[in-house]
């Protein structure tokens, strides 16, 4: 990583990206900067990849010896937010991918590995999700693992990255004078109001992990005209893509029902669907081990979750600092824990169970092994068991076609989060860049372990197939 540090710092901050934020789909300077950077370092660069003006695919085949070469992909993003600049830190993600790809190649060359490295420059993460286009174009067909990370307020392996789709709904009615001849009109606002209420009623019968938010974008032109046209916009999100598709079908019925009831016609226009992130356990564990070696700590929630998956390293770390055996007489403590275990066991396994798990009960669960208390396996695998993030990313779609990870790494944001002016300012600091380089190194080493050990790669694939 070190030989590339100064060039990467310039790429991140001063040359093009942080100082010149560009909106989704219009990242011309950033995309060109990354493409030129990779081309200058021997990568073969395809610009306008996947039919997108600001996407790129940079490939280095120099270590590939035959068809058995392991292909490791890293992903960069570079879009900014309107009015806020790089408030999601995508300038850091740009150099994270570039740095990881270069470090991977250096290490693969030094070790004589049979490997290939690809950097994807993926535009418009904040809007239409360029990775979705790249997936649809088969850009990941020959990729073995896809690795990226996102800057944030903490180190977290399996943040909540929900499946999400947005759509607009237009109702078409018939105008009429609202006082003289209202019976001649077909009221498109009535349709929108009915639809809004139907969706709100439906909300109670959906999973607590679902999120539904909508607005009436256009509600009519004047009170004395029966509205002939209305437009609504909705976002819906679910923990899993399967849940999202089921929810979407139910919500569409609300719009169709409102049109039927009012005599309007309805047109629904969907945007691309973002899948939830399918975290690969083996890749997460490797990334975690390298980050820990670099001094990173992970959130207690993530530690608890990792322990529930049997990570011996994390469990040992917890055991070393666990105070539970010293707090209460062993016997009484065991009974208490067993009671809690029973109570947790009787809860139905659903996202609600996970949401209902308090920090306290998770702590008890994580202390149980130290007390040799047999515990049930609550639904800690559910992404909603912890809530480091509750949004979506187009990396989700990538992780449904190839094994991948999308951890969050701490850049030192305290008291503020993504999409704020403070986060944008921090994303231009050298301290944030330095932490990004640590994550880049951990990602590169995760790729190297996959390229070095056929057993590891087989385990990654088993996790993916079993997911
Ligand atoms: Zn964002
Ligand atoms: Zn982001």
C-alpha cells in the first residue's frame, strides 16, 4: 500500500474527486481520473462499461497463468450528493477500490499467485445504482469474489443494507368544473388519497422490518377543477429481496384498487430494484481478522453476532474481558441466564424477534459461553438484530450473483453520520484517508487469502450457495 500512498491521497482529495464533487451519473472527472490512474499503472481499462457513461472496468491479467486463475474484484464509487458534496465519502471509496486493487496485484505478483484483479468503477450509487447495470450486463460472470467497504462511524461487518425499490404512480382522471359539473369529472386526487390510505392500512399487516414511505408529488392544479392528473412517489424497503417483491405486489394492488374505485387509470413506473447485501461469512471473517490485526475494534453487536456464528477469535476476545462470572454467584447466574434463554427461545423466529432483542439480552447471550450455560440460537443472523446502518446499496445486487462483502469502516465520525456537511468535511481529511488505506489493505488481503488457498475459496463458495 505504502508505495502508492501519495498518489492515492492526491486522487482522493486534491486532484479531482473530493474537491470536485459530481452528482450521480455525471461523475465524468472522477471516472476519468480513476481510469487514467489505472491505465498508467498497467491495467487494461474499458471506459463506458455496461452502457454507462461513467462506469469503468480495469483489468490486470499479468498474474493469471491459466484458466484456473482466481479473479478478485474490487469496487470503487465516486458520486456525490446535491448541495453536500462527498457527504457519503465516496471519494474515499474511489481510492479504497483503487488502493486494494494495486495492493492485491503487488502481493499476487510477489507471491507468484495465479490470479486476476478487476477494479469496477461504479457510478450513481446514490440514485439509480450503476452496479445493477453492470450485473445485468454480466460484468461479474467470471468474478470469484467481489470486495468493497464503506466509510462510516464504526467498524461493522454486517450492516443493515435493505432491499429497496422506488416507483412513481400516476393517476389519470377527467377534469370538470368542481362547482358547476363535479359529477362529470373523474377525480385523480381521490385515487391518490385512497391509494395513500390503503397503503397506510396495509402497513400494519407487513413485517416490522419493512419500510414504506410515500408522498403526493402532484395533487392537482386548482381547487375549482376536478384533478385530472396526480402523481405519487414511493420508496419501499425490506430485509430480504424476497420480502420486498411480496410487499411490492401488495402495494401495487392498493394503487390498482384506488384506480378501480374512482374510475381513473393508473400507470406505475418502477426504478431499478436494489437487493439486500448478502454478507459472505467466510469473507467477513477474513476481513475482520486483518482489520483487527491493524488495530480495528468492531461494535459489540457485531462481536455478539460473530460469536453466534462460532468465530473462535472473537469469542476468545470476549471471554478475556467478560466480567459475568465474577458478578454473580455462578449458580444463580446460570439460572438467570437459563430463564432468559427459555424466554428468548419461545419468541418466534422472525425479524421481530431480532428487533426485540435488546442490547442487554444480546450481552447476556454473548456472556453465556463464559458461564457454560446452554443457550438457544436466537435470530442473530437477521440483519435487523443490529442496526449500524438502515439504508440500501447497489452492492447488494452484486452479492447475489457472486460472493461478496460490504463492511463499514470507521473514519472517526463522532456525533454525526452520513449525508451531513460534517461527514463531507471529514471525508477530505488525511485522517479519514489513512483509515481508508487500512481498510483497502484488509480488503486486498482478503482477496489474497482467496487466491492463495483453494480451501478458503471453496468455503466462500459454500457460504454463498448456502445463503
Ligand atoms: Zn449515501
Ligand atoms: Zn454511500
